[in-house]
C-alpha cells in the first residue's frame, strides 16, 4: 500500500469496510470472494480507461482487492 496521508484515509477506510463486508459474506458463500475480486479487476480496467483523473478511485479499488486477498 502506498503512504497513507490525511487526504486518502477516507479511501482506505472505504476499502477496508468494503473488504470486510466481502469477507463476511464469503463465509456464507465462498465463491463470493472470487466474484468480488473479478469485479474489482473489471471495474479497475474500466475506470483506468475512462480518461478521467481518477487516481483515488483506482487506489481504493486496488486497496479493496488487496484487503480481500489478505487472510
């Protein structure tokens, strides 16, 4: 993960909460975690290709994926 600053703490919090929900739901549906990771990868590619200034969005998606993969 990149350096955490006051400006991006909210993005990390969003990623952590999203990953926590994903992990909790995956306890009841094990395939859900893989589905979420695939969706995050798909959305990451779409956002990256949008041509908009979106570094925080990409970072949040990446952090969420990282936290979902972390056991």
